[in-house]
């Protein structure tokens, strides 16, 4: 009877420990997934009607230049692949350079060029996976993709929205 009792207690102990959240190599628990894929946006241009104090309270020290240069340099060096946001096709380094030089045909069929700079960056769009550890009451967001969006301007120079530059996939 004692052997059966010990076996049952041992089996229950194993089941109890195996059902507990485990810690992975990053020190994060294997928490339940809240969202397999969520898209979030960080607007880098202060919306009309927002006062400076509020804008600065929700966008502290966002370094648009560092974000832009880090991603662009990684793509141009071949360390990271860039993708077309519409077709999901891999872009060559040459294609990215053309995008960054903003080579277009004007109304008269002539090629024009206006180099894209960090100041042209209007929005960072990210795709994320969300998990939540109820025991520690902590949320973990894993960014899987970063899209760079540029200011879309009207003929008078007014900002009317965003246009896609390219995206990088962080899960490669």
C-alpha cells in the first residue's frame, strides 16, 4: 500500500511541476498567448490639434533618425532583408536604394529624385505577438515586423497621410 501511495504522490508531483509555467532562456515564462498577431502604430508626426505638452508626454525621446538609420543601414549592408509592403516580395539592395532616392517619373515622363531622410518618416508600424504572465502580471510583446511609412503630401505640401517605404521581418 505504501508503494502505491508513493507512486501516486510522485505522479501527482510530476504533473504539478510540469503544468507550472517554465522559464525560457530569456528569463520569460511561457505565458498564454493573448494575440498571435497584432498590428500597432507609432505616429512620429504630431497630429493637428495636439498641444506640445500632451504630445511630448506620450512620445518621449523617440529618435526618428536612429530608427531610420539603424533599419536602412542593416538593409543596405545586407544584414537584413527589406520587403515590399504590398506584395511581400524581397527587395534587392538596388531597389531599396532607388526607393531611398525617391526616383519617380513626373507628369512629363521625366525622372526626378528627392532623397528620403529620417524627417520623411511619419509612422512606424509593427506586427507583434502578445503573451501575458498572470503570475507575474507582466505582458511581453515580441515585435516580428517593422514597417517604415513616409509622409504623403498633397500639392500644397500638407501632410495627408502615409505611404509605404518597406518593411523588415524580425523573425528570420
